[in-house]
C-alpha cells in the first residue's frame, strides 16, 4: 500500500504567502501619507479608467495594489457594507476600523481556505478625522492581517527604497503641494530607477486623491492632471523655450502614420507591470 501524499499545513501557508507576495510585487506602488489638512493617496497608474484609489464613504477612501478584478470586488463589498450600515444606523457609525475588520475577515477566510487561491492584493482603508491625531489609516495584507499606520505607508512594487526615502524626508504638517511632490519623488525611487537617479514620473502616469477635512460632507477629491502638472512644475516645451530663440524650420509632413511621442501607456487590455505572469496594477 502506497503512502498518501502529505504536505504540512505550514508548507501550504508558506506557498500561498509566496504566491500572493509575488503577485502584489508585480504591481506598481502606491502610498498614503498625512498632510496638514488631511490624507493624501498617490498611486502610479497608467490607466485613466481602472482606478486604484476610490471613495468608500463620506470620510473614507480605499486604495489597493495587485490584481484589479480582486481588489475591485473588495471595493464594491466595502461600499455595500458602508451603505447598509449608514442606512440602518447612522452615517457616523460607518468607520474605517469597521470596514478594515470586514476586509480582514474576508481576506483571512479566503487565505485559509483549502480550495481557493489567496487574493493577490494589498489595500489600505483611510478615514480623515477632525484633526491629524484622529486620522485613521489601516493596512490590510493578503492573509487578512491588519496594521494601524501613522504618518505614511507604502504598498506594492519595490517598497523598500520608497519607504527609506520617506523615512528620511517625511515631516509632519506638510502642505498638499509639498506632500504631492514628496510622494512622487518617493515613487521615483522604486521601480526601474537607474544609474542616472530616480525615475521621473509624469502627471499622466499618476492617480492622486485627497481626503480633505476642510471640505463639507464628502471629504474625497481627486486631483486633476492639470492640477498635478501645476504642482509638479510641468511646463510645455514651447513655453519653456527662450523668447529670443529663432524658430526652427519645420518640414511639412503628413500627420497620418506619425508615431506618438512621450511615454506610452500599456496596450489596451493589459495591466501587467511586471514579468508577464499576470495582470497587476
């Protein structure tokens, strides 16, 4: 009689954790940090339609990295839980801590299930309070673990160089413009930073939103591309050229078939930012 094939529970959990971490690492990084008037959420995202940062409720925002279809299902679940609780009781009863607990239960159940693969997602639930000390930032990992973060946090992609940069340069009480600049410089430290220094990330490659405690009722607001270009100091080449420079000769050529210029987003239908093993944002 042959011996039944056996794998220890510890090995199964380790394999699941390695699988989930690999999927999350293929995504582009996102970070959350506190500034003087609220909470800033910044993600490197080429897609204008597939959002990694979203509003959950009046004072609560959601950000995630990993597989889009998985964290989008979690976002929808959070919206339904928040709406049901706010309608059944009171809008003040909808809190980031309650949503974090709901997400933790769901992720933990999926991770420990023998018949399902773990979710390749890492997410954050943030709630802005009346002042900086009452802000709440909860980080949730693929296995349902919850961590209460303060100041800033980074998830997805290469987190170590980004976290190191923020640790050295982050200070409390930053204005929103300074906070955005710091976040973009920190994201440039990750990814494919080369010998020439950190990557330069353009406004069209970013998704940025804030939870502004000064706004009435709904605190969530996205920053437009024009606003980001203003903050980052992006100036078109024709404006940046000296006024006394002689105009360069321009040859007439057909516009059809002309190749596009500047950094190009991934092809439609692909969201993979890694080694080709699966779509990740």
